[in-house]
C-alpha cells in the first residue's frame, strides 16, 4: 500500500473537511483514506506532533463516518 508523507497526510485530513471532496467518495475509497490516515497518525504520534496527530485523527473520524454511512445506505 502507498505510504504518505506527513505533509500529504495533513492535506488529506484537511480535504476530509471539504464536502466537494468527501461527497465523491464511496465507502471503499473512504476505507482506503482511513487506512492511509491511520498509518500517518501512528507516524505523527511517534514524532510527538500532537497537533498533527489530532488533525489527522479528525480526518480519520470523518472517513469512518463516510464509510459507515455509505455501507449502511
């Protein structure tokens, strides 16, 4: 699987807050985003960057909500 640099993960996490981006994701794409952000969050946690870790975590939460919502409906 592709691995993201932390700056790319931060951009992806920020994009998760943009409805123009998230409205185009299906459940499986949201799960892929979740996988990428999970790995990036572990990296951010290991560097001690709490702000970045929190930002990536919020993107992860949105990805989870999208994936579950799309799978249920």
